[in-house]
């Protein structure tokens, strides 16, 4: 927002709650500054989808709850089957690169 004069639009599929858009924009700005509007749209709002595409998205209700939440309902999902799990550690000042 520091380099934007009037308005900014963000468009994304919310595959996990642990993203900066949720924490910084939706939670902080929306609640604290009240200068953010949140408009959740779904596949039902897309007039350009074919019948087959709509059916494929609706099929997710039966086969994948998380993908249905994201693509069908426009809600945050949860990452499932994550391969890497990491922690960020501080490197001590006396550490040497080997």
C-alpha cells in the first residue's frame, strides 16, 4: 500500500490460513484499520466456466474435503501431505561457516 495511490486488489485461492494475506491483510488491517473489504467469490460467480468445469469442482465435495473448501467454497483449506517441515533458527554470532 505504500506504493499504491488509490486501491489494490488481491486475488488468490486460499489453500492455507498460514499465509501473509490472511495474517497481515484480513486479520490486522480489516480489524484494526478497517480499510480492507473482503469479497469471497466461488466458482458459482464465474460465468465463463463450462458445465464440465463446474461439475469437476462440485465433485470435490465427494473426494477431497480440503480442495472443496478452497475451490468450491472459497474458504481457507489446510495443507495436507506436506513434505517439508522446517523451523527457522538463529545462527550464533560466533558460528563459523564450514
